């Protein structure tokens, strides 16, 4: 299996409001940037879209290390929350419906193709690739502001 590094970030002005997402895929030292945005969205949606769009770029099953500054995304996967939500018909422990169900379902579909691990990075710090993703996501967000 090819080993791919995927850096992701989302940005939103207002919540909801204009937003952008970005991903940087790295394989064998070669980088590919992708980005996009929406006029009326949330930060969590943009964080999730960055991961989804990055995974969708892969043409075959890969081992993927996803680096994200989103505690929402990383914890939901790594702590197993999303699997409990799905098992409980997309309800959280408080019985309220999970937000962004369609995005979680798409992410889980992609994770069934690839071997994916999530690593939390500190946002707006000294991580060069995270900062680059942030700049790309903000640039996309500004197109809708």
C-alpha cells in the first residue's frame, strides 16, 4: 500500500458563513494542493470537506496519515464517537441528532477503502503544512465573503 500524508484545514467566517477548505497530499515527496469553498457553511463542515476531498483524490487504496487541527474531526474518529453515532442511528449520547451526517457517511465510506489514521496538530503554530492549508482555506473563504 502506498503511504500518503494528507494535511487538511477548514476556515469559516461566522458560523454559519462563507467558508473554505484545503488539503495537501504528499506521496514520495510530491505534493498536490486542493481547495474549495461554499458561500454558507460551518467550520466543522469545511474541516470535514478537506478530509473528504483529500481522500477522494486517491486513485487506489492507500495508507493515509491525516493531519488536522480540528479536534471535532480527529476526536470523532480516533475516540470512536462516529462509530457509536452510526450504530445509534446517528444519535449522540444525549439523544440529539448528529450534525453533518452525510459528510460523516462519506468519510466513513472513504475510510473503508483506505487505511486511515488521524493525527491532531496544533493550529496556527509552527507546523508549516498546517499553516499552508490554513492560508489556502482562508483564500477560498474570501472568494465567498
